[in-house]
C-alpha cells in the first residue's frame, strides 16, 4: 500500500472506531519502533502468522542487541 493510501485508510479506520489509529509498515520501521509496536500494538491484518512471529522475534533480538551495545 502506498503511503498516502495507508494514511487515508488509517483516517477512515479512526473515524469508524472513534479512536486514534496508526498504520505502520514494519518493514520500514526502525528496530526500536518495531519493538514498541510488538509490545503495545494490535495486529489488524495478518496474512501469515508464522512470518509475523519471525518478524517479532527478530525485532526483539535486534532491540536487545542494540541495548547491549549501548551499555
């Protein structure tokens, strides 16, 4: 989905749900943001649960490595 289409879809969802909505392309999000999304976000669309779980584990692993390097 193109960024502008994603924006319009998020606005439509927000109007229907009467809540703030952020739609994020996890493949474009930085590691820290990915970890925050997996920790607090809600999955709205999932075509492949296994791929999502692999992405989640990778995000947490990279986030932990980043924190180790900072220490």
